[in-house]
C-alpha cells in the first residue's frame, strides 16, 4: 500500500518481520552434597513449581545428572541461574545451575 505525500512522492509501507528471541533452557546439575529437600525448595521458590513437579525434576537431576527447570528468554534465564546459585551459596551448598540455547 502506498501513501502520497504533499510533494507528489510516494511512500511505500515496508513490513518487517520480527523473529521471536531465542529461548534458553535452565539446567540444574547433580552433585553429591546438596540435599534433595533443598533442591525441591529451590525449584519451588525460583521456578514456582508445585511440590510434585519440583520432586519430579529433582529426581531427574539425581538420576540423569541434570534436569530442565524451564525455558526462558536469555535475560530471564540468566536471572534464574543467578538466583539459584545465590540461594545455594547462601545456604552453603555446591548446587550448580546453567543455561543453554534451545
């Protein structure tokens, strides 16, 4: 669709397509020292999981070495990783959390 200006020139309307931002998985890593109950509390607190869902993810982390806590934009994923690491350090646990692009 073109619009005409007062000087007689035409302006073309250019439609640009924005692609959605890349998403990142937040991963919790297993260790031999962090109590399972603490991992469940972290999942409930940081990722707003129900106790049942948090327990499922915790068991996945325990059995498989890592578990997906959620998928977010880069900024949100980075904030979640920082929250988990800070909470673990505050309670003197070596729990690790990372993110990777989906």
